[in-house]
């Protein structure tokens, strides 16, 4: 039997990259999917593809940093699917710069999307899951939130904050049968990393014991494990998917 058959999953930043891989993997395992993204066209393309796996899928446009917009779209998802069993907080951005050169806008934007976005959706969906007395929240953090990185103070702070949210909310919601966990990807091969020079890629690989980049599917597999009953006694946990990079 599929691992998440009959479940309804909401995936932010679900139109492409890691988010699309997670949405696809959950759909293949029987979950209906609400694909949320700021790019409605790409979200719609992804939702159309997911229906090919025999599940319901709908696209929704949403700016995760906009609280009222988040609350409205969560209500729309519930109107469509009647419940939300799995929330994947995946939406995120980077605006890299050295701290002394980093603008206030670069700081604020990354914190708003990566951290406030998780707060907005966890609060809105958490209320629903508490009433259901069942639910599963998976936050996509990063190894950079564990170890830091030069020129990524804003990103590192946001992703470390996501881990803090994960642990705190896990304690708050455990008695309502709602589990909250985080996944920390390392260097994952995406459209963004494809643009890097070979020299930069070699420097990155030097820090990874496995000597290879991960794939979006590697992250999706971890998310599937956490979304399924295979991890029914795991909450407040942070799982690295990084080839040993942050050991």
C-alpha cells in the first residue's frame, strides 16, 4: 500500500526544484497535493503533472511572507480538499552577501520568506491539525543553519530559526498527535547549482565526505519518510541530507 495514501499534502515552493520533487514523491505514494508557489504558471504545470499519478492536485499562488494571503490560501485548500494532513514548508530564497555589505533589504527579504513564511503556514495549518488531532509538519531547513557559511548570514539565520521553530512547535503539538520535523539538505544539484563554475563545484565537493552533490530526490525521500507512519514516533528531529558535510 502506498505510504501516504489518502492524505492531503500542502507543499510551499512546490512548483520546481526540491519542492516539486517532494510533491511528486508524495503524489506517487498516494497523497493529494496542494502545490503553492509565487509562480502560478509553474505551479499549475506541476499540479497537472501530479494528476497523472491518479491523485487530486491543485495549484495555488501565495507569497508565504504575507500573513493574510497565507491564511486565505490555507482556507482555500481546506475548502478544496476538506483537510490538510501534511504540511511541507519548503519555500525559500537566497540573497548572498558579506555581512558588512549586506543591505537591510537583503536581510529582511530572506528572513521574511524563509523564516516568517514557516511561522505563517505552521500557525495557520497547525490550528487545523490540532482540531483534526492529527497532522505532520515537515520544515525544509539547511545544513547552513547548522554550520553557518560566509556571505550567507541572512540565510543561515533564517534556516537556524526554522530548526528552532521545529523543536518548539513539536513540543507544543505532540499531545494533539501532530508531529513536526526538519530536513537539512546540503549541496543539492538544482538549477541554481547548475549555474556554478566547475571550480566552485570542486571547492564545494571538497567539504563533502561522500564527494558528490545530492539530488532533489534525496531530500524528497527523507520528507516521505517523515510524512509516513514509518516515522510515527519521531518528532522534533532534524535530519541531515548532506553526504556527511555537517558531521
